[in-house]
C-alpha cells in the first residue's frame, strides 16, 4: 500500500469519525431540546387580578370555614381552600420524579419543566404532574401524565406516601412517583407531547448529581421553584452533606 493511499484512508476515517460525532450531537440536541407547545412559558403575563366575592365563580378551588376544638377543648375556626376536583379516592394528584437513564455511560439526569403559573406571576421549575382522573389509580395516572407532558415512557421504581402540599392552607395532596426512563428504547428517541390547549410546558433535563446547584442558578435567573422540586433537591443535598448511604 502506498503512503498516499494510507494517508487518504486515514483522512477518510477522520472525516467519517467527525461526521458521526457531529451527527450524534445534532441528533441528541434535537431529541432532548426543549419541547415547546405553541409559545414559550416566559411570554405569558398577568392582565388583571381581582378579589372573588363568590367562590362559585371558581372552577377548581373552593373555600371552607372549619369549626374544630383544639387540644384544650376550645372551639376555634379555620379558613381553608379546598380542591373541587377530587374524585372517589383521597388523593388529588401525582408528581413524577422522572430519571433519564443512558446506556453509554452518561450520568443520570432528572427531567424538569418550565410552566407559567399566574398565582406567583412567573415561570415555575416543576416536575411532570397532574390530577388523578376518575377511576384511575396512582400508577396509571403517573404513567399517563408522564406520556402526555413529556412524551416519554418509563418504569415505576417507587411510590411515596401521600404528602400534603400546604396543610395550614389547603387540603390538597399528592403522591410522588419515581419513574426511570430508558433512553435507549425506540419509543424514547423522539418523544412527542400530548398537551392540552391551555398547557404551555417546556421540558429540559439537568444532571441528577448537580440537581440542587442547578436549581440555585435557575432561581437566580428569576424562575420560581416548585416546593416539591426544591424539597427533593434539598434532600439530595443533605444526603451528600451528611454522607447518608445504605448501611
């Protein structure tokens, strides 16, 4: 084999390797680029906010005046917001801790969302979540919400106890469901969301090991942190700080 032919083969191999590398990066970028429905969450804005004199005007939330006795037997009152969407069960909704798993040695990532939330007048960093439909169980609702909001399919790893979001204010609750998403599966190569007309959700992922640090940076940029997301990140941070592991 001549030196010229040898050099030509080496050059061709380098070009092929570079081409494959670029194609891989382009494909991955396209596959995991933010999924935006209709418009960016950051483009939403408040037009008006006013007090409600008749709670019947509200579709999702009601108000209750609760009378109860304290531990000393004294009668007291409590104002409470209540969900009007609860069905037969005692659980309102689910939140999904979606972990992206790769087979190429890449570190695990957690799937997050950006969604504009009018009550806080800003874009929240959240996890996939939603209300449980009538007749659904927790597992079914979690798999459905994950598919609808992110396009991914996955395997349930853990289901948490029922957690109350703000028990001094409302009775609303949820269950956290951990789902692992195998990124090597064909059905997860090009995820397609099934958002409702009024849903504007942008999905993105961050390394699980840097979850807490990434949330700090997002908060600095003006994003609002959903308590469920921040609590999970804080738990990971505490596990690192106090060297918590299985014994």
